[in-house]
């Protein structure tokens, strides 16, 4: 073993970003726009976390959806930034007759049994265009991908990721849906 020399970081030193040659099109494999949880750690949040903290956590993590887990770390559903916006928080305080601070993530969770998902094996044989066409009338920003043979949530597909990959002129800050993406691509 030997000791490596350490150097002072210079004011001229800059951050390096990967150079990605992005040549994704509507005919590209859907796997090109799929976030695989076997390669990327999913963004999860405990159902008992205070709901008023979630929007800030999402903003800091640059995500608009988190997978919700229970105390045993078991997947129970999803929560989105829209679900915990100020309007929905105020609405739930009235419905549940609680204070904002008493609301938990579970109060806004869309349970997994209510979610529609792609099958991983079918997705692997599909194109980006197939995904967009399938989800054009789906008013969501994300769609889960299941490995149905193992009963595992394998990953997620995001309309924002697809729009970025296709370089579609879609304002990601406007919380686009799959149907908005298809309108932009058709124009």
C-alpha cells in the first residue's frame, strides 16, 4: 500500500458532466426511458412521515413522485407532489378535522392496488412510441413497471424523462401528463 498525494482544489476547477449522445426517438426501445430500480435506487418515503415535509423533500430530490412504504419497508403505494400541494393539504385538514402538522404521507397515498402498471417483459418488447400511445389518455405523470412473475415493482416511466429524452418542447415545470406529451409530439 502507498499513500496518494492530495491536492488543493483550484478556483478554476469545474464540475464535469457526462457527455450523453441522446439519439432516442419514438421507435427507440422503451427500455431507453425506463428507470430500472435494479440500477437506480427508488425514491421512497415512510407512510408515517409528516405530509407537510414531502413537497420539500421532493423538490430537493428533483422528483415528483415517491414510493410509499410502511413501517416494515413494504411498498404500499405512491404519493406525488400534486397530492401534497398546499390546496390538497388544506382540503384534507378539513376532511379529517386535523391540523396540517398531524397529516401524514399515508393520508395522501394512492394505494398500490389502485395503480395501473406496465409489465416489464412487455415493455422490453415495446418502443417509446408504444408507451406514449398507451398512456396518451392517462392523466398521470408516472407509470410503474411490474415484474409480474416475481411480484416486484421493477421501475417507473416518467413523462418528464420521455420528454427530455425526445427533446420535446414540453415545459417540465408545468407538470406535464402523457396526454400533453402526445399533443406536443403530434404538433
